[in-house]
């Protein structure tokens, strides 16, 4: 168990810059390890981060690798809060493993799930480091996320006013999305537990 | 910096307490069938970067890749270290992290104690306003912060990294919540004995707050150590760059030398990884307690 935990948590302390560089290498179109595995399966080499249709999904895979451990830590903490008596009671009442998980444990995890949904959404909307290190918004602008665009406008093209406006629109978008998530998710928490 | 939560805040994490009910007819828990591939997938990028860092550049640039190098080339690390001022990078990162940890511990304690115990005109309003700023993403304030730091003459210096991060709202909030949970009778007794507010804070409140101070220190250290966007904006001289920015500069100058690039990357991650391995439980409790990563 200790080993599994370590395997999942180590990416959390790996810096975003290092993560980006390592994935750039793993997903290298010519020498990359992933294309090697694909070739073993008989799949032709892919462009990955250099293919406009694939680059964004590669960024997604990379961020999932980096963030998974954080989600696991939060769920672990939440799992400690599930009263063991309730699970025992459910099993005495004849609930199987799956139904006691679904009806007893899952509802207890709902606050953690809601938190992770909100947190991950905000983090994703603020993604920057990974983009800067790997694709710089390319190829063909396919990975130009909001904050990277903001950075370009402010510190490469020196459109400070426009960049500040982008920042405020981003803030408003985050605010509105978060409020919607909390309203929808919060309702489920209170009506079902 | 980020939004705090109170998930799992009321008790320490105890992994061993999780119920373990494996069915007895399997020689091992079937979970291993899921966990082993998952762990392999999680560790693969790191293992592969270590392997590449020990290969010759000819071996690194070969397809199919050389999975097990015939000889180990530790001199890649020496080359990486010498090609850019990595010593400066580590030192700058350490200064940045240490100064922001110290600043946050001191200033956040002072502010948090004021918000927790002193009633002054507008204290609630000011506190609510502070909390509101927690929701404002860093990108919104990045341009004004940049202008202020430029006015202070701190552009392209480690001081410019440190000053805006000396005191964070998150730390104030975290410590205030903890201070509120301490018994006020202790402080009242000290006041009757003639202790000043500052003496109470430093001699009574802070010694009782060691766990939450450690949490704040760990989170702030991790955050400063891995910070990238702010250094990228204000630092241009390699000698003044902290580690993550330095690594990115290193990437820019060694685009196709993957073995050296991996050596630099692995090297840059070693200190944090070592600290994490030694204090894994503390790290995880801090993250779970605050709901924060970098």
C-alpha cells in the first residue's frame, strides 16, 4: 500500500515545469516512448503535442497525471470521515459491498467531490505553466488557453489594458461557473444525505 | 493564492484505520490488479526521465528507444549543472521559499491573531474584504503587482519574487480559524498576569499552534518552490532565476539534447522529492487539511 500511495502522490510534488518537460519527451513524435508502445501495438506514430488535433488532449492527459494524487489525498481524507458503524449497519441490513458503497460511502464523499469539481475547474481555467513549457499555445493556437493568451498580450505584445480586461473576464467566468457548480452540487448534497 | 476548505480538518489522516476487508479466497487482494498498472503508469514518466538522463545523446535519440542503457553516464548531470548556473537556481529558490515561509509565518500570525481576538472598528468588514480577495485569481492582479514591483525597483531580483508573497490571505484565514479554536481562558489568565498582546501571541498562542504553522510552512514552501509564472514575468537574468524558471531556461537552450535536459529536470526535482519522502505524512496531511496544492 505504501508503494501505491507513493506512486500516486509523487507527481503532486513534481513541479509543473518538470512535468511539462518530461511529457514533451514521452510524447516526442520521433523518439518518444509513447510512440514506441504504440508501434508495438501496430499503431503508426502520432504527432501528439505537435498535432493541432491532439495537442489539447495531450495537455489533458498530462494534467491528469499531475493532479490525480491531489484528488486521491482529498478523497482519502474524506473517506476517513465515513462512520464505520454505518457501513456495518448497512451490511447487517443485507447490503452488498457495492450497494453499501453506493448508498452509504458515496453520499459521504459528495462534499469532497463537489470541492474537487470546483477546484479542478478553477485550476484548469488558470492553466499556464504546462502550456508555456510544452506548446506555447500552438500548434496553430490549438492550446492557447486563457491565461497563456493573457500572458502573451501583457508581456509579449505589451497590451496591458487588453490583458487586464482578459483577466477580469476570466475572473467573472470563474465566479459564475463556481456559483453554478456550488448551487447545483450543493443541492445534491443537502437533499440526498 | 487559493481557496481553503475544511475537508478532513477535524482529525489527522490515519491510513491504517481504513477498513481492510479483502475476500479470503484470493491469494491477494484483487485491487492489486488495478493498482499495479496504475502505479506503473504514474511512475513511468519519472522512471523514463531518470533512464534517459543516464544515456548518451546518441542512445537518447534513437528509435526504437534504448530502454536499458548499456552504460550509465552520470557525467550528464555534471554537464547540465555546468551549462547554466544551477547553483544560483537552487540558492534563489531556497531564498525565495525560506523568506516567504518566514514572512507568512510572522505576518499571517500577527494579522490572524488580530482578526481572531481583537475587536476593532471595521474588523469584520476588513476580514470579509480579505476573504473576497482569496477568490480573485492571481492573473487578475498580475499586471498591477508587476507595476508596483517595478516602481519598487525590484524587477529582475529575488527581492521582487519575495516581497509580493510575504503575507498571503490564505495564511491569515488558516491561522485565524485555528486561533479561534484555542481556549481563550489561557490568554485571559496571561492578561491578568500582565502579559501584553504580543507576549500572549508569541508565548502562548504560537507554541500551541505548531501543527497549523507547520501546515502553512509546508504549503507555502511547496508553492514558492514550484512557482513559475511570477518569476517568468519579472526575472530575465539567469543568475537571478529560481529553479523552475531556470529549468525552463535550460529547456530553451537544450531543445534536442534530451539526455542533458532530463538530467537537469531530474536534478531540479531531487530536493523536493527528498523532502517529500522524508515527510510524506506531513505533506499529505497539510494538503488534505487545506485542500491546496501548488
